[in-house]
C-alpha cells in the first residue's frame, strides 16, 4: 500500500442512499461523534474533525459521569465550523 497516492473521494453518504443533492440529512444518531463537515461531505478527515470527535466523546463522559458543564475549551471544539475550533497546540497548552 502506498501512502503517497491519493484516492478518489467517495460521495457524501446521503447520495449513496438515494437522496436528492439538495437534501441534506440530519446528523446520524448512531454516529454523533462524526464532525459535521464529514457528514455533509464538504471535507474529509482532518485534525479539526478529530478534535470534534474526541470532544463529543468527552462530552458523553461528562454527561454520564455527571461532572457538570463542559469546559469552555470543549464547547469551542464542538463548533460546527472547523476553522473556529481550537488547534491541537492550544488544547495541549491549556491542559
């Protein structure tokens, strides 16, 4: 397997299930940790989408363990706009 070759990006999942192009589905309930830009088919995986996913998992832990409100940094990391999420360096510096 060569990691230097790129592969064709697959179409958004809702096109694969037969929805019209103008129809955008809601976030899948069984995968709420997937970043909105991936679900929407606008971007592929990135560090920002990984940050979103990790924060959704942390949010679930906070909620189930009844730890109170999410820290502000986590709330920022759940922003639907990946350019407005904190960088990994900022997260590491704060922690």
